[in-house]
């Protein structure tokens, strides 16, 4: 099963290009494979000017075998050396390859510069191929469509993107997804158990710990961690340890009240 | 952001080799500053060597001191029982920095290596000798409210933003480094450098050298300490000025002192001369004022940071008062 | 049966609370559409001049890039005109800046191209490959240096009765001849709204002449109007969805260039395009509270009666729009002053246009006025609260009309009690708490109780529930919740049986969320729609039941989903049954303000009391306590209204102590580029804010008695803090923000 832009047509408005690869390059987004389907023979559509052809996925991702642990040492690049790619391309009709010409290989190499990543997000396992430059935040929002985690600044200066990695609160905007290979991630979508809200979510509703709601998932993820860390001992301590989560609506008084209620309520957080 | 290669070696030597041989390669640890700089095009490594899984995150007793693994998280250090008992000044400094989330990502080594927060460094359309040598210093004649009053050059007036490093320089720490040429130890005070003619170099690390640990010797400064940070809001902001003060008191007499300032120079600014002023004197505001006067010798301000000439000594005095009362 | 609880006045939980705490609330950049691609803007790196050349080749060739659009190749939107073409017709606020229509650069970071690619990473990378060369012209970005060029706004030149025209009563500048007088200048820097949600839009041409926008906007109708006009489309062909808006505080009050750019990009690639600004771009292209210089002259008698005030203000605008705001309004009506002069001027700079920011104008003006009141009280050796009471106005001195309602004295009393005003010392610098100096200050705020025309649609569904729809947005105040409460009480229904849908231009037309006017405007529309539904129910009941047919309308009662008849316990009909028989029933109402606006002056009022601690060595200021009191008419929801007041107070803390956008005039470029450089308050800056509402209805604004909260929550907070700092230290800071350097 393949999500993402793989099956989208190349831009119909665009004229066929001078022997270049299609602009809607085939592996733009991370390819999301459910673990149980890895190794099946899903085909990737590789759009090229004027025509599309199919290339077996496994040729492109030879080292993303499901059982093999991801190996991120230098050999990844070796695998993606242009020679390999051109070998792969040798399977496609000759004119396409020759049209690719000298400048093509570099660009193709770039397009294929993806690395395999395994993540467990909210209890669900994902085996993905991502560009190393994809941040955990963008992966969650744009690829996994877990948009509860918010982008408020993209520089670690607001806390809207707070998630838990291995139970610790972090800013998901400031790390690359690939750095979390093999890790367990919890987002706001994974906090409640079915229809039952987490006590912190309940407390935020009761105390009106938000207005516009945009910083709220980050506040709640941070608040849960704050209590678990033992940093919710007093109003002053909560304020200090929640200062990494900005609420421009200014619902701070109510957020602190919500956290205190959970902390003092004795429920398991 | 440019595309880059990613490698995650499992051994320090492999990581060192990977960076040593490639001028466009860069270590990445917590990423809290590097990712930010890459997003803005300020740093454009072609290859990132992820060192997060190297076994360098221990916090332990070592040779009459504490050894902090370079990859120990800022939060882990701040919450560590040993550190809390023996180096409360470091704990205060760590907790004064960034936010709880960032401290869960940032490492000891990464904290030391964070780049300046000078806005001219961050904006690739503006002149900055640190980012693009030879383009000039935008801050020199610009908005230099956050800038240095000590140790600057006409090439660069930026300041180092770390809080942790201010405590470590005061505590006589030593940086342990492994490199292609082997291991070496760098006194913390010599780790960061002044800008001089090469502000692009923040530290005295050589290419491929990896910080493996920081050693802090045991010292009698476990109680009368204060890291006092003045910023424009109550938390989660870089310092206008910060001061680290650690005192050994015998009654009301100062037996030994360690002092440093943050937010005033291209490196954490140790104040050895001012420390000497304190030794043997009573811990009074008058004594602290004398030390602060000595500390400020040689300070010079620019158009927008003149306030630091007053704020820095005042903050130092306040840190000393707080340390004494602790 | 237990009667249904009245909802109005309670602290009902938000109707969308669950969505917000679970991450299920969907904001503008979070709609999953097939074929969605990403757009990233390229901004100019000069403040003024022309684009000499634009090299997009490398960007076009970059992996995943679908298009690079600029003035060189952008499709022409039929209604888009370059801004400021005709200097005799300066545009007033409300016109989006058209993008990519010419090669002119009007401000730094002005969008000069948009790059569209299949992933965000690739679009960002390719945007960095676009290279521009400029023919640069000298720019002006400094307000102070350009004050000699200040001018009277065009609307004031055309209309001497304009609120921004020069105003006087009594003698001009009479304070100059007063025996006891003060004269002082006050400055606020540029402040930026910075809602947590970055401005974002997802633009989708569903057909060549049908456009759907998922947009961060405060007004779905206004945005629809703007882009229908820009593209020459019938309004019904444009749909604007803004169900959730991640804060705005004014910066989504009108359309902006990035929205035009996303729409153009979507047109070019013929796929849905998502565009989210960066935090840097939030400084440059979606407005800000303008840097403003003010001067107040005031004279008073020895027994504390103000004899004259002159209040001048010069604000910043752009070269292509004349942005004005009501900086001087509060001065004209707040205190008795027989002689009063106001003058408002603008300076046009090579910076993007400002836009109203929470407490617009009034918050700026109140900083000067309320600081000056404190200064005069100090001069008179009078308690500042007593000084305000001696100059209290029982009718509007500007229009010589009665107030619709005014309970400001009640607010003064409540606030003084709660803050512990009696602890305040007349002489500054007298109170200490350990190392810290302690001080108390107050500041008053006011804002017009505006009401606009609004429609509402309501349907009774066969299951006995009610569906209400309005195009209005809810940017955080809890509009959806308040409307549900109003409908529940009007219809006699459990709020769980009411569904109020908002944030979609396809729904009934409503004003743009802003100016504290939404409950005032949409509230009565909802109320009237529900009354109309009740009339329908009565008709249905009368048609089907003898007892109801014979009844007088006033004898029919509505409660808990039933109609009953006074004096006839047997007569009973459920809403559900009646509607089922009728096969559904729907009403549409058009609610307009009544005539009382011509007879009365209608305002909300607030007073804020601050207790601050100031460190004498380091100049740090901590607001240790804030009490905000409001005369805002009927409070529909004490929980969400209280939250609004607390949030406005936090905004005021930011304004007072830290917010300050700075430009390096050599480059005409901001050096504060993100939330690490531009500080907004964090948890640690915010004390527990205490809120008091008079909660007395104003019968003249609307039948609900509401007056509006959002603006008065902020207006007056900054001077309360500045005055408290003076009381603590004896230092009067007249230029915001009050950072440590100004106090040591």
C-alpha cells in the first residue's frame, strides 16, 4: 500500500520538458508502508515527460527489507550512487535514458536520496522512506496526516509541536524524522483511549485552558509530561516548566488551573 | 533546506572519520540549533553524522569530580542526583536555559557548540563575518542591543548564548575531545574563542574532533551558588546578561570564589581578577561592588547595548547576594 | 420534570472543546485534498525599488517543482490592480495587495515569486534557488526620522467629521495656558500579532470558475468578496472555509498577498495548493500594530479637575495604503475636559501595511492617556483613582449624548478592593518585598459597543434538534459556544440538541470577527432566528391541535423541547413531532441594529489594576497580580468571557514589558525575525489574572444586553503596568516596552 503523491499525474499544464525527469518526481513524499505489507510487490509510478512507466519498487529500495535493521552508515549513499540508479534505469526504454542525458543523474540521485525509517506512532508501526531533511513535525503533519501536532514557529520557540518521544516531551520541529528511527512517538491523537479523554484533556475542557485551540495539543502534551516529570509541584513550578509552550490567546491562568487539578486529582497521567 | 546525506555510525571513531574526511560534513546531536540554522540556510552541511546513539551519555563520578558524557541531555544533567548534590550552580544554569522540551533534546556537547543568536548571523541577506567571512559585521553599526561588551573585534561583536557554559567555565571544567589525531583535554576557558579576525570559528575544536565528555572537578561550591539570568521575559529567553557566582564561605568571610558572566562576550566570560578581589573579604554588598568594578574593567559598549555596562555589574552583585544568602 | 437550566450567564464548556483537546480541530493548512501540493513564497531582500531581473531557472529545474510563478508569468486576475497606482486615490484598508502584477518593490520581504512543488521540503529548497537582482531606491523605514513628513489622512481631508479628523471642543490647546500642566511624549513600538497559527491557506480551483479556500481569516464573507472580485467571479462561486482559526488578534481582518499568491499558484498548477507562512513572514506581510508617537498636554485645577487635554498621535502606514485607527477616541470621551484637542497624522514608510491589532488604536491611545492621568495625579498629589473619579463623565462629552449604560464606577470599586489598592502609597518607591520594589497602578479602557447587520439560518430537524448556521468565524473567543447558549435559552432546549455551525461563507452572512462586535451582532440574529422557529412551531401546533389553534400566542410556552399552553395542562406538543409532521422547518433572519445607536453613546468599559515587583538592581519587572474589571453588558458565558479578559491582560503584559519589533533602517529589514527575538509573554510572565464583570445588560445595543469584551480586555492594561512601575520605582517610562535597560 502506497500513499503520498506516487499516483498523482504529473502537472497536466506543463509542457513536456527537455529530456528532464518529470517535475512531480516520484518520491516526493515519504512513502508510507504499513509494516505488514512491506516486501509485497507494490509498484511505484515514475512519471516522466509524455509517458509513465512502472518500475518495480524493490529495485529502488533494495535495502529496505523489512527484517533487516536499518543501517545508516555510509553505505546508504553507496547504494544510491548514480551507477546503481542508472542500472535501474537501464530497465526502462532506451530513449528515456538517453534523453536523461548528463545532468540527469545528479538530480535523480537527489530524488532518490531517501532513507528507511521505522517509527511507532501512537502504538501503530510505520515503515517509511523519508528524505533526511524531513522533520518529525512535517512527517507527522504532511505524511501521516496527524495534524493535531501544530506548527507554530518551526524553530523550537513556541512549543506547539510538542510530542513525546520515548515518553519525553520534545519539539518535533527541531529534529529530523530519521533521527528517531526505531523510536516510539506519542502525539495528541494518541493520548486519549478511544472515546475516553485523558484526564489532562478533560481538565483543559473544564477549566477552558485554551481559546483558539492551536497551541492546545502542545500545551496538553507538555502538561502531561510536566506532571510525569514531577515538575508540577506548585503554581510557580508549573509556570516555569510550561514556559516552553506559548499561548498567544493568553489562557495561561486556566491552563495552570487545569494542570493543578490533574496533579492534585491523583489520576494516573 | 538543501538535501543532505545522513549517516548514523555506531562507534565514535566511525563518526570522527566521517566528519574528518569531509569538509561539508557535520555532527548532529540534539539538533536544537543546527536544524534551526539549516532551515534558514545559515548552515548548509552536505552530510549529517548523527551521533545520538553513540555511548556518550553517562553522568558519573570520575577522578574526584563529575564526568558528564557529551551526549547527556541537559534535562538529564539538571535532574541527576549526583549533579544536584555536587554542582547546583550547573543545575541552575541548565534550568535557566531554553525550555523543558529543548532541554530534553539538547546535549552537553551541543549546548557548548550552539551558535550565536545575533540576528545578522541568522539573516542570509545581511552582512555577517561569522556566517560569510568578508561580508562585514552587520551588528557593529546596527541594532546591537544584545551584543558584546568584552572581547569583541571589529569583525564580530556577537555573544555566545549558552547558560550552561557560563557555569562550566566558572567551575573550572575541562572538555574531553577525541579526534582524528587522538584524544586531548581542553580547559573550558580555552574551549570557546574570541572572534579576532576569524569570527567564523566559535571554538578551538579542529575538524573531526568530537566532544566526548566534560569533567568538573569537585569543589567546595555546593551551597553558596547562584546563576542569575536577566532576560526580557521571565523564562524561555536568551540572557541580556547572566552571572554565575559560587562562593566558599567561612562564616561571613569569603574563602574562595568563582565568577563568570554570560551575554557579554563571544565566549562565556570568566572573571578571575574579580574572584581575587573577593577572597578573604566579608561577603557584603560593598565587597561585591568592588569585585564588580574590577570585573567591568575593559568593557566597552555600542550604540544600543550601553545598558550592559550597568546591568552586568548589577547582575553580578545580585548573583553574589543570592549566592551568599543561599 | 426539572426545568432546563438557563444557559446564558453560566460557564458552559465550549462546544468545540473536545475537538481542540484531541487535535481533531482542523485549521487552514490541515485539509487533506487529493493532489495537494505545496507553495513557498520568495520575498524581496530590499525595501524599495524594482526587480531588475528574476532568475527562476534553477528553481524550475529542482526536483519536484511544478511551477515558479512571478510577475513574469503570473496569470492575470481580472480584478487585481497594482496597489497605489493612483496617488490621488489612496487605498484604505480592506484592499488586498495584489501580487505579481508588476516589478515594483514596496517593502522588504514583499512576495516576488511563489514556488510550487510536490513536497514542502522541495518547495522550500527550490524557493532558495530563485535569484533576484534589483534596481534599488532609497527607502524610509524610520518613523521618528520621517515625522516631519506626517500628513492628515485623506479620509479626514475629505470629511472633517471623520473620526481621524482634527477634533476640538472648547479652546484649542488650552492646556498651554493652564497653571498646573504637564506635557509628555509617549511612544509605542511596532508590535506584531503573532497568533500561534502561522497564516495559512489551502486554495483549490474545483473548476476553472469555482474556487474553494480553506483560509485563516476572521471573515469568510469578506474574504469571499475579495477574491471573487479579484478573479471576476460571482460571489457564490467562491467558498471560504475557516472553521478553526488559530488566533488572529486582527491580522486576519483583511486579505493579504500570500492568499492571492496561493490562489494564483493553484490556478497555474491546477491542483490544490497549500501555503503556510514562516514566522519571519508573519512580521513582514500580514500587518502589525503600528509604531506610534504621541504627545499629551494636560492641565488641571488644584482640586483635580481637568481643564484641558491635547492629544496628538502620529502613526505609521505603508506607501500603498492609508491605515488609520482610533488612537484618540478614548481621550475625547473618557473624562470631563471642557477644552479638548486631538490631532491624528500618518507617516508613510516603505514597510508593509499595518492592520488593527487587539484593542486597535485605543490600546495605543490609552497608553498615553492613562499614563498622563497617572502623571497628573502624581503632580496633584492625588490618588489616581480619586483623580479619575473627580473627572468621571455621566454623559458622553464628545457627542453630548447619554451613555447607553456605564458602570465604570462599579468596576473601579471592585478592582480597587480586589487588588488591595489601599496598600498603594502616594509616594513612589515606598513598598518592598525582599529585594524587590512593589508598586500599584491602574489603567482604564473603552471600546465602542458596535453592532453590525447579521443573518442567521436555523432549521428544526425531525429528530427535534436544531441546526443553526452562520458564516461567522470563531478565532478563540468561543462564539460557537455563546451562540449555542443563546439558542438554547431562546428555544427552551438542551444545548446538546443544538448544533451551531460556523466558519463557512456558504452559511448565513455575518460580519467579520473583530471589534468586539460578534456577540452583539450575531447573537441577536441567532436569537431572532430561534424566535422565528418558535413562531413556526406555534403555527404548526395551531394547525394540528385544537387547543393550540384557539390559543393566544402569548399563552404558548416553550420548554425542554415542548410546547405547552398556559391554563391547559393537557395541551402538549413536542418539537420533534411537529417538525416530523411538517417534514422539517427552516427560517432565515436578517438582524439589524436598532435606532438607539443614534440616541445613545454605546461603549464597553474596563479598568485594570496591576501589582508589580521591580528589581532595583536588574530592572526586571514581574506582574505579580492583575485584576481586570469590565462593564461589558450581559455576560453570555462567564468561563469563556473570563478567559477572554485574562488573555487580553496577558496581551497587555506583552505590550507593556516585552513586545518590540525592530528594523535595521540601513536595510529596511526586521532584525526581530522570530519568537526568540520578538518576545511574547510565556507562562512564567502571567500571574493568575482575576476578573470581575458588572454583568448588567445594556438594553440599547441589542435584546441580549451585550456590549463586547475582546478589546477592552487589553486596552488600559499596558498603562496600568507602566503606572505600577512608576509607583514602585519613581521611574516614568514613556516608551514601551519597559525592558530592564530602561529601569537601571
